C-alpha cells in the first residue's frame, strides 16, 4: 500500500501527515521559520514515501517544499491551486481569493462529517467556513488568531507588554499580562461561539454540524459550546482524501 506525505504549509507552522491508505500513521509540525530539508528527513526517519501532496498559504515556502518533496519522491508532488483543484463547489464572489486550506477543510468536513456544516479553524488567523446542505462552500469569516492578537497589542499599544500565549489561569486578570492573556483567549473563544450562533440563525439548517480544528483550539475548546467535534488533523485528512482521488 502506497505511503503518502501530506503537507499543510501555514504562516506559523508546517504540518506533515504520513498516511498509509486512510490511516494517519505519523503526524508532526515544524515551525515555518525553522524548516530545513535535513530536519524533514530526520522526522521521516527513512520512511519510504510514494506520493506527496501540498497545500500552502505561503507562496515562497511552496516552491521550497515542492523541490524538497521532489527530492524524496523522485517525481513531482501534487500541489493544490497549481495542478490540483479541491473538488468543492466554491460560491465565493471571487473564488480565487479563498485559501486552499479553507477549501481542503471544507472538503474534509463534507466527506468525513457530512453537510451542512461550519468549520472553525484556530490557526494564525481564526476562520469560520460555512458549507451549505448542498455541499457548497458559501464563504465565512476571518479574525485575527490568538498569537496575532497578542503581537498586535504589544506592537501597537506602547505600554502593553508582549505576552506568551498559554491557557489563562483566571477570567479576571490581576496584572497586565494576565489581563491581556485572558482577554485574547476568552474573548476569541466567546466571539467564535457567538458568531456560530449567528450563522445558525441566518442559515436555519436543522442539522448544522460544527467542527473545530487548528493548532490553538486546545486553549479554547472549553469555551466553544457550539463546537461538537474537534478534529486536529482535518486539513491533513482532506489532503489524503484528495490524493486518493488522484491516484
């Protein structure tokens, strides 16, 4: 059975998933600024990779990973948005504006959980993506992510310090650092939950599913009352499903 390497290139991290058939047998992340080919080889630990597929929101990194996977595979990997299209009916006014990761999540959500659904992804940005009962990508919302919000406060407010992202110990902060952390984490979680409720009111779908994913969702999942399923590997699973259709 062929072994697939799925690569999700984000602004903060590059996610890697090794699949044997439908089964994810290995998962690891490398910070985007620390990626090297030698580091990738160490993580793969002499695994024989037969196929590769790349999803990217960082054009500069796409070329590097494409070349590196070609060295591993001795052939070209699949690249979403270049030689492969995500098989989702995209109803955005300008379909080219939708990030490939959002479309992959939509496709994975449809295939694994059915439609209609909302997918909430807590990454560098927080995205909420909406899929209709007819399995169409309708659009969504984009908010600053947790780390991005902390960075913006430190850079744009002269008297506010840079705060390391972590789980708040209390809702009401007793110093500036804990107040910022509580505001960003609790505020983002409650905001996302309220937005999901508003989406439900607007769409009036009786069986609307809500799926949560993304690297920061562990910090915030207890606040997401509307999110019933958390799938940290949703994007990688979507890449695997697309690669299988191309075989």
